[in-house]
C-alpha cells in the first residue's frame, strides 16, 4: 500500500476512534457522554419529574423499601441503552437507565445502576440485583430461569466498516471473523447455528470473537480486525450514527421480538409491580419521552406485560 494511502487510512481510523470515545460506544467523554442520537444537546433524565404513585409504592417489598433503593444490574457498554458517561466517565446513562430511574421514582425509590458483565446479571437476580435492565431479548430459555417484564421491541442487525471494504456478505459467513457480545442471542443461537451449517457443509468455521464488552467489539470493527459485528438493532444504529459513518449497517433487522426487564423467578410479585409502574409511565407519556430522547421510539410497546407470549 502506498504510504500516502496508508497514512490516510490511519487518519480515518483515528478519527472514527475519536468519535467512539466521545459517545456511548466507549467510556464516553464529558463532551459527548449524554448526547442522545436525536439531539445535539446534552440531556440528563431527571427522575424528580416523575410523580410517585402512593398505591404502587405501598406494594414495594419490605426488604427493598427499608433499603430505599432498587438495585439494578446492567452491562453498561451497550449504547444507546446503557453506557458510561458524564463528567466522570463512570455515570450510567442511556434509555434503559432512564427507564429504570423512572420506574424507581414511580415506586418512591432511588435507583442504583451497577455495571455488570452481561452474562452474570441473570444468575445474580435476587441475591445481588432486584432488576436486570440490560437490553435482554426475551427467549424461552431465559423465561425458564427468570421473570421478564416486556418493555421494548428490537431485533438483530449486522454492521461492517464504512463501504464494506472486506466485501462481507451474510450469504458467505464461513471463515469470516465476526464480533459479538458474550451471552447474547446473537452469539447463541444465531452465530452458533450459522457456524454449525458451515461445519456441516465442510466449510471453514466462523472465527467468532466473543467479548464481554460491546464497546470493544465496535472498536475492533472500526480498526478493521473484524469482518463484521452483530448486535441488537438499536446498538448497531447508534454505533453507525455516532462514529460518523465509520461503521455502517448491513442488511435488514431480523428476529425482532420483545426485550425485557428481568426479575428473579421466585419473585412474581415484584415483576407485576414493575409492570404496573411501567404502564403508569406509558400512560403519562414519560416512557415515550425517554425513548424519543434517544431516538428509539420505534421500539415502543403499547403495554408492559409480565412474561409476554413469544413469536412462534
């Protein structure tokens, strides 16, 4: 490669990584951490704008009420749903975080969103976390382990570098290097099923790069060490926008389904209470306002349901 082109490429990657560092796609900087996709202004949700519902607050379990705080586990590398930003670069932000705070305010509680590895959140419900709010797609397997309150619809989407320089195609994934967050439905069953087909056909297996942080996956794609990445549709859309096009969508969203707030399986009462609080937020407009702020209102649901029916 000529030196001039090599330097130009290095400059493009550096620019894209700078853009990532100023947004929710990495540990965001002070200037861009809370910047929603729909606005050029810094926006912070204020839970005090939500009116407490005394009837619902009276139903809060005694252990949580005495603590006065909802403990929430969240993988804060998944912008725009949950990521770290603010003046200290360590403040949880995103539409999931805002919704969790709004639910807490409706119940008269503070909310403590704690950063956790995605795969470790569901097993820790009950002993460590009251809620798991981390872009969980509701699946039959997960429903067998926990309760869910359906609150958002999303699907699976792929992304490549700008211009798709590696000519990646979903029709030819065998032998390709694909980035995916550990524990997601994109890792299993999606990539697992695709890889099984490759092996069965006698082709090279997919080189699955499974990482605990979506941030790291996005950065590797920008750097060119991945052929493509696969994630939830809001995450891919936000990454494409916030990297100024260094990452671009590939194909259409598929396998759309309900996302859920997770609650321990042995606590259906708390699941019902969270659903009631969320429906109050839907009715008073807070829910739609939060999603609109982050430019993801197309994923809004008309009603929150406990353990909703899944598409066949």
